[in-house]
C-alpha cells in the first residue's frame, strides 16, 4: 500500500507491545491463514481510524490537540491482539470536521491504525470494542478492495503538501466540500487524508485543486464502515 498513511512509523510503545506478544514475525495464533496477505502476514488488510477524545474542540490552540495518543495506541493494539488481529503500526493525525449544528469547524487528534490478518467480521468486532471502551459514537474502518469489487463504497486519497491550517481554511470556505466530504485528517508530514464515497470523487478533486495541491496518481478503494 502506498502513501504516508501506510508508511507511518511503529512507535516505541506499540513496538514493545508487538514484541511482548511475539507478533513481529508470526501471524496471531488462531487467525485463519486466509485472512493474512499472501506471502506477507505483516501487510495490512484493514485500517481503523479512532480517538479517545469525547470533547468537542473548536479552538486550534487547545492543548488536547497536542497529545500523541501513545497510551491509546497501545490500548487499541491490545484490543486487536485479543481479537486475533495483528497491529502493524499507526499514524498520528489531526482531524478537521465541519459541524452543521455549530456552523463551525471542530478539531480532533486521532490515529489511523493498520491491522493485518483480520477479516471483515474481526475488524468490526475490534472497532466496536474500541468504540465501547473509549465511549465513542462510532469508529471508522476501511477494508481495501479492488476498484471493481461490488462491495466498494469508499476511497482513500492521500494528498501531500497540505497542512492543518490550509485544510481548515479550505473546508470552511467551500460549502460543497464541507457538506459532502465533512472533513479529513492531516499527518505530521502535512499529508491530507480524505475518506469519501466514490460519488464524491469529483468534489474531492475540485476541493484539492482549490487548495492548490495535486491530486494523487493512485487512490485506494474499499469498504468503509462507521461502526457504532
């Protein structure tokens, strides 16, 4: 898989978790071989986007947006292991989302987790346990599929060269984008991550062009679910 989301490092706490349970070189016990990527059990087969935040944050200077969520990273990894999933790293991201009720942008610090050797049912179970434990309304999951697969209902686009402030200002100033795309996340390396429906592909392209950024050569397609 391409992009900064896929290249995000495994932090010290997360790596310690993997070593402690003996998962660095082997698929988790009990996992069906059919759920792992052929020839490479460490290749991600699913993604999970989650946070432990339950507050509505509207101030970009709020100190809660500086947290690195390292304890949360380890906790989600442990939940994955308990459900015979293999956590293979995560990317720290800063989200900006449009609130219709407030008519303002809200902010959120979260992590995009990569999981290997999980099928759709296991992914949903892991997401639901994360949701319950951290009192979230929903947890977003993404299972990569071939673009021609009839189960495809979303795409992930990673756009380099867009920082949080630029994304925020663009979203607030573009009525169509904020209504259709709602929001997105930005990595520490200033890569914007958009997860949206295929029907909104042109909206996303136009929005990115309005930011003065370049649309990526490749987007990933798959099955998106808000578990909650």
